[in-house]
């Protein structure tokens, strides 16, 4: 959920935007403020993800508010004055709503913010792990991956595919194969190619320097051939 507040010195406008936030399933309403200074005090104690902000306010105009607030929240400006649009975009606002606006326009701006926030979460690619499982960000969710379930992992240009037993589709996460490799127990997983890591417990058939997983053939490249051969020799009958 996206933690959201609204700031507007006009009570009716504040009530309207606050209602829009409450009626949007992926937003969590955290407060409405008629005073920008009160909102700044709130932000020092409670982090939020998104702010709907009026520009023309008596105590502190919206653009100055953005310059003084803690970094992090996305901003959607809401104002009756079109002349502020350029300055709003210079401050990297997600969107600029011209009053009066309806819920349809509000929802478009909220969806824009959601896409940006979700993308930042995915790009962060945070991985938490222990010796039995790890957590991965995948398609707007955090998913637990048990090491026992991993068959192999494929690294592509901007993301990684984790192939699991009994699952036809791999888990996709925006990350690097190198980062993921550092979180896996070396005794159980081995990189055999610049694009592949295999679960050694799942290796059953090797054919012409390729590891066979059903209809999938994982090549063992020259760079990793010696290490993989040593693993085979140590476990050869």
C-alpha cells in the first residue's frame, strides 16, 4: 500500500482529495492538512510515499514546501493556477492536476505514482536470505524462495529467472546473477556459466558438458568447467 497525505488550505478541496485517496484501493490515507507547516512536522515523524499538494497556500507555498520537506515522497501538485505547471515539473512532480478535477484524473495521477514507486522497489532488488531460503522482490510482491525448490537460475540483461520444481513459470526479479549468487550457500549452488547457476542437489544427468534438466540443457563453460569437474570427481563412484 502507498502511504498518502493531502495538503490544501481550502477545506472543501482537502475533503475532496482525501476522499479520493480513501476510495483508491492501493492508497492508504495517512492524513489531511490545511497547514503546510503542520504537514512538515508530520513528515518528520511519519514517512509517506505520496503527497497531493496545493501550491497556493498562505503559510508556505507548495513549491517551497517540496524544497523543505524530507526527500523521498512523490508529489502530485493540485492547483487552480496553470502558471505553476512548469515549476512543478522542474521539481520532478509525478503529475499536475488543474482544479477542478474529478476522480478519473486523480486516479490517473495515482497510477503514475504507483508505477514509479513500484519500479523503484523492483530496482532496489533487495534480497534477504539465510541458509534455508531467501526473499525476492518479484512483480510487485515479495516472495519466499526455498533453496530446496530451486532447480537452476538464469541471468539475463536486466533481471534474473529462478526456475523452481513443480512450477511451470520461473520467478522473475530485477537483479544481477552475481548478487543472487552471493546470497546462495556455495555448498549447494554453483555457477557453471556466466548466465547460469545450478542447484547441485538437482544435478542428475550430464551430457557433453551440459547439465540436463528435462528438456533444458545448461552449458558448462570453460571458465567454470574445472570447478564443476572437481565437484563431479569428488562425488564419483
